[in-house]
C-alpha cells in the first residue's frame, strides 16, 4: 500500500495523518488520523490522536517507576516517558519534564545539539538531552506507532511531510529535517504550519473552497499554539482562468502562546496564596503552572464553571492533607487572559519594548509584550504592500494596513470561542476604522489536527493532485560582502548585502549566479554573514544593497573553511555566487570560480560544531 503522510511536530502536541493513495482521487481523498499508542499511567497504554510533546526523565535505578511501567508495543524498556504519561508525571515533578523542545530547537542562542533540557532542573541525577534529541524522540515514537499498525507500508517508504512554523529560519528548518533523518523518516519535506492549516481547510471542504473565497480575497491565518504565535497572509489570485492560492507574507517568530498564559494565571494564584501567608518554593511554583494549564482549558471553554480547584502538593508529600488547595476563577481568566493577551488596541499600536536587565537566566527569548493584538497590528501594517505585485489586487487609498477579507484560526489556544471572537472583533474594528467591510471567519477548521491533516493533504498534492498553495521562500535572503579598503583605526570595513535568493523562490529550484564577481577567501577560517528581509519583495538575485538597514535582519553567522583546492592558504579566488532552495526549505549558497570546475557550497544550517 502507498500513503502520503503528514506529521505535525507541535510545541505541546504532535499528530500524524495519512492519505491512502490507493483510495484517493481528485477532491475525494481517504484521509485518516493515526491513533498513537502511548503510556497514560504506569503499565497502561492507550491510543490517542494527539501525542503530547512532553518527555519525562525518570529517576535512575527504577526507584521512581516499577519495571515495565513504560513498556510500549514496540519497546519493552524505553529510557524516557513520552506523551500523556510524561505530561502527567511532569505535573508532579516538573524539574524532570522536557517541554517546549520545539521552541528550543528554533533558539539560535543555544547549542541545539547540546544536552541542556530540562533547562530548569537542579537535580544532579537528571539525564539531560538536547532539543534535537527530544524532537527525535517524538518523531521516533510516531514512526514506531505507524509501523506497528502498518507493517506492509513502513513509514520510511512513504512520502512524508513534516511541518514547521512559518517563521522558522533556515537553521531551525535544517535541524528539523535532521531530526526526521535521525528518527528514521527518510527524506521528509517541510511545510509551514499556517499553510498546512489552510490545506486542511481546503481538504475538509471537499472541493467547495472555491465557493467560499473569491478573486482578490486575502486570507489571514492566525496560528496560536502552546509556545508560539504565527501570522501568514495568503492571497486568492487567478491562474489560467481558475482561482489559485499564493502565500504572500509571514510574520516573525514570536515566542508567545499558551505557555505564557499558564504563567500569567499561576502568578494570580501565587499572589493569592502569598496573601494568605503560603509561600511556594520553586518546585511548587512549577507544579502550579502545570495545574493552571489544565484549569485554563476548562475555564476558556464554552459553558465554563465559575471556578476550578487547583491543588499544589508539598515536595515528597503523599497525603492530600499535605497539599495546598485553592481555586482559579473564571473572572481571573477573563481579566488576565482576554484583557492581558488580547487588549483592544488601535491599528497603529506596536509591541511594547522595555529596557533589558543586563543579567538574565538562561531561557527562551520570549516576546517582551504579551499582547497578541499589538503583534498582529504591527504585522498587518508592515505587510501593507504584500499584494502589490499581484493582478486583481489594488491598495485602497488611505489604507494604513493590509486589509484581510477572511480569517482562518489554528492552534489549540484558539479552541476557545472567547479568544476567537475577541481577535475577530479587533481585526474588524481596524477594518471599520479604515472604512472597509468586516472580515469573515472561515469555518470548519479542526484546531487540534488541522496541521497534521493539511500536511498529509500537501503530501498528496505533491504528486500533482489537488490544490497547491504557491509561495516559495517567505523572505528574501542576502549574504554580507566586505568592502576592500585600507585599514582605519577603530573602523571595520563597510558591509554590503548581496541578494542571493529572492522572495517567493520555490523549493527545489536554483537562482542563476549573480553577475557580480566577488573574492572568496580559501584555506583559512572565515565567517559568512547572512541576512533576511520580509519586506523587500522586489530584489532579484544579484541586487547589491550598499547599506544594511532596518529592513534586513541578520541571521546567525556560519564559520567555515573553504578548501584551497591546490591554492595557497588565504588566497582570494574570483567567484560568482548562485543559490538554491532545497526541498526542505533551506538555503544553499554556491560559489563558482572564474576558471576551473570547483564548487564551494555553504548550507545555511548553522549547525553547532
């Protein structure tokens, strides 16, 4: 049998969906979601559609869990607990819980290959793992679960699509692809999560999506998950007389999501307890955050109760009497989550930036401003020209931001109708102020499984069937070029930026070498400085920017030694630069010498060495 498989490797949940290629044709496809076997309590295995993206490191020596507690159908003695049981154990002992590994994988400020998780642990017997290894563990679990149920169609022989945040830089994309290879998934192709969500909406419409959108529509995808917020814009254009979809913009990688909300609610409860004279230690504070996560999901749901009890045990206590009991109120959620994270702001509002303290704990680079609506206002304002080069789209005179006509929500946080309504109200208030009609919400999205389902549909589309969203690279990419000038005390040589990959360059394609001839230093350690821009859409390969302004953001540099190929160390070889975007969405830079057949290649993977 043959399948097209999609995997959502999420911050808080992962899932796998598949299209049976033997039973699918056109708009009618046979798509299913894998029920993933996982430990739900010591010695008990259940199958669930979602695999929580948590990993628990048990005490060594078996004193915490009896032998056989973690046994899975394909592994009698796993080293870690993965999934539901890991999350449950982590609520009691959070210092042994690995969470948000995906966010750490996208954090260029740490060594993603180093064993640093759980980052908050102060226990000496915790066997730490790397962010990359944690992602490998989740993918390996999904691979084993699939193969156990599909022995005649092993996953490594299927077409696999793996999703990443739209804002992941080439480094994080390549690391995700590396995790897939290490997990035995073969050559997995990457897809941006907001696109996957829209693919799922298309698939679930059974071909009727063209009746719900029209030429000139701009679809805003708001993806708010456990750890990140992503925005994307997809335009409804026309190709060969039929409607087509084109991704025209993505936002920055914003570490802001459900985790932030859990911390906010925990702060309310902690203040309440401290007012009663009950001071929590670091262990109890971590447990409190996990407890507030569950309470939040209840209180944000439809028909929520007035309050939910919260229990915080003392360290090592086995008695309920030794626990601290309190409650989280629905009014707490309304005040702190709705008003704090989704405040009513004007379209010209921008995220608040505060002065940083010089010293900080090691952690993720979370967004300084928790207001999702301010980040969204900034994104729409910044992308006002995103559809300027598309036929059928005109910018309204006096417009202050790009006007979306439809909104698609994705991410577990937005299961709450309260938060979806609040976000729509904010968007439509901005549209009304600009004198344009309100946007509509696209219905029918499965907020928990949309990304996995959409990825499976995209794997099917890659075979030349179904509806494909065009877009290519979400940004333009540049390489730094140092000016040749005499040494000047206290002054570095000026740096220019050469465009090597334009906005919208499709995966699996190459750009012709730039006309400029540059000098490549060979035989000694050098640094390649790369830049990206989400707003410079018209720069073609070979465009040289004499000045690096605010519209360019620098990526982590690559340190390498280019082989001398028989030349002397430090020689400068005249070369022209070309670039290719690989199937997994990473950028490969190639230098072609004036004379000879050598090729010097640099992949923008920024792997720590």
